[in-house]
C-alpha cells in the first residue's frame, strides 16, 4: 500500500485550524453519521479530570483517557516549561524496565518538537515519514502511527498530548483526532484551575521559606552559618542544583553582579553557570535584596539547562527556575528585612561589648588608679620622714612598684577603651594621656569621668575634643591655682567635654586666645562652648558638639 499523503486542513468548532491530517489511502476515516459509542467514555474522562486540583493527577488521567478513547498503545504528555523546552514529561504504556533501559526521555525535539513548534493537531501514518523525525534512541520501542494535539490553558499552549501505535495496526482516524482535541480542550479547563491552585501553593511555600530563612538569620548564630542555612533552604524548596546568599557587594558572582544589584528578580540562561556552582549551560534565578533604597544582599540559584531528571512512575520532571516571580520578589523583601534585623542585632551586641569595656575601663581609672596614686603619695611622704636609711630605701622601692602598677593598669584601660588596629588612638586613651601629662603643670593628676561609648566617636571629632581638654588644663595650670580638677566626657547624641577646677576662677585680664580657639572648634561643628566662674568657686569650661 502506498504511503499516505497530507490531507487538507479541517477546523473543528472552538479549535484552531488543523495541521495536515494523514489517514490511509487519503480517506478521512471515521467521519460518518453513526452514533459515537465513546461519548460516555469521553464524558467520564472529562468529569474525572475536573474533580482534582492536583496538576500531576490531571495529567495522568489525561494521558490514560487519551489512550483508552483512541485505542493507542502508548501515550505521553509533554508540559512546556516557562522558559522553553519540556518541564515535565508524563508517559503511559512503557514498563519500568524499558524506561530504565532508555535512560533520558524526550526533551521536545524531533516529531514532538514539530508539534511544539506548530501547536496544531498532527496525524501520521508513520513517524519515520515526518521530516522532523530524528529516530528513536536505543532500547526505545519502535512506534509507527502517531497523533499529537496541543493542550491549551488560558489561551496559551500548556503542553502537547502524544498518542502512538493504535491497537490493531490501524491509523488514527479523524474521529480519534476529534476525540483527542475535545479531551485536550476539557483538560485545559481543568489544568487552568489546577495551575491556579498550584500557584497558590507555590506562594504559600515561598512564604514558609521566608519564615524559615528569617528564623535562621535572626537566631543569633554566626552570620556565615545562617547564610549557609538559607542557601540550603532555597535549594530544598526549589530543587536548584546550587543556591547562595551573598551579603557583601564585593562577593557577587562575575557576570551577574548587575542583575543582583537591580531592583527585581530576573531569570537568565547562562552559557556557563560555573559562577553559580552549576557547570555548563544553566538557568539562573537572580534576586536583588533591598531594604528601601539600600542594597543589603543578593540571592542566586541555578539549575542545569536541558537536563531531564527524576524519571519515576511514568513521570519525568525537569527542575527549573520558578515562573511566579511576584512570589519570589515577596520572598526577597522578607529576606532583606531579615538581613536588616540580623545586622541590627549584631550592632547591638557589639555596642553592648563596647559599653561593658568602657564601664570596666572607667571603674579601673576612677576607683583603682586614684587610690593607687593616693597610696603612692602617702608612702612617698613616709619615705621622706623615715629616719632609718633602709626603711626609706624600702619605701622608695614600694613607690616605684606602685608607679609600675599604675602604668600596667593604664595600659589595660587603654586596651579596653580602643578597638583592634586603633589601639592607642581611641578618644579615652588620648584624653587620659592628656590628663596624665597635666600632672607636670598642676602638681597632681586630674580626675577623669567618662559616660557613654567613646569608641564610637569619629576620629576628626576626637581630635577637637583632645585639643579642648589640653587647652582647658593648660589654662587651669597657668591661672587657677587649683587643688582639684575634674575632666568629664559624655557621649550620646552630642559629645560633651567639661573641665572643672576649684581654683580662683578665670582672671579678668587673662589671655583668652586659648578659649577663643575652643569656641572656634565648637562653632565649626555646629556646637557650643562656654567658660565661666562658678558660684561656689572655681571655673567650668564646657564644650559640646553634635555627633554624626
């Protein structure tokens, strides 16, 4: 019998024009007026598909119904991925052993690809006659007759139903085609509802992952551990081969840094996904994370492209990037907020450590050093009054030991009041050095009182504060004839420095160039300064500037 020829196009109500339909001998078999005995079976199949909201179940029932209603030996349905190719492939008629021998199942090329490229019904007497045919892989059953119809949902092609090898060796008829088109149209409605349900579930899963990632980031664990857990959670939720959370701008993968610095999630196909941890051709999901206008991080996830995995129980699913980018954007917003909270927690913890260090340093200075000084002066006076030389020598040695002890305590205070590489340059250390140096001019060491975290004061502001303390102490040494001086430093929204003495006050004829310099430093920073005599005696110099 001669090979079949392509028939003319026919249009069914409510369906697009058909691709060439082929039947034996050029006849359109089955288009007659006899009653359709399969109508009840078709209606049963439609009802069966409409009663479930799970896409996987609907697809399985669609393939099974297609085989039953058309008499096909084999059936399959290829679901188109949102970014091209087949995302899912459901098949029926092949046993598990045959599937295992075949290995990778179709990815939408050859005859299957022809139906994808031209989404119209296609009937063939012999698959090998189709110009798009590329043959079968090893161990694949040889299939001859073929019927393919598109499955539409919301006006777009969702996938294609493939039926092969009509039982008895006959060709698929026009009536088979009509039944398959009707079945596919009904399945499209059911799939539309099922897909909407799946999108709701996907949105819920993204919300669940957002809660899990937030818990990981705000748990108080080291940031590196929390970031690694976020990557693992995203991989588990999306089926990605690799996923990473980047929290440093200089750590972004090359080639995608611009996308991760943008404002909305994007999906890209990369010729080489090695930068994401997926060698070779890969799909990439790139999610910039922003807190308001501020960039706080970026999330990457990658999937191998054109790789079909997970063939089980007649179903093959190809993991790929999500198509609901609106839910991904919401997830990104929650992740950015969690990173912000984690950063605030870290800042609070560091501030608490600094405050405790400041408190210890303050207590050491105010309580220990002052007492040691007093003891040293008493011992020194006793040594001068000692009659026996050996006693005077021992008391002198004790004074020297006390001086060394004071130096050691001061060194400890300096280390407590400074940060890492800035040791020896912190505000408390520098003011304390000025206080100690003032002993030469005053004859005694002034008291130093600090309140707040001096380590947070910027270096340029600290420079001015140190100069103010130096100038104020020099004025006291020159004019006040004081017996006690107190230096106070308070750090809050403003930096306040006060130098108070119990001397004779500021003489009217005193040179005020130094005080003018103090006032100029305050004015340049939008602050204030004052110098005045106190009613109870002595004077007070006060200098205050706002902190950035």
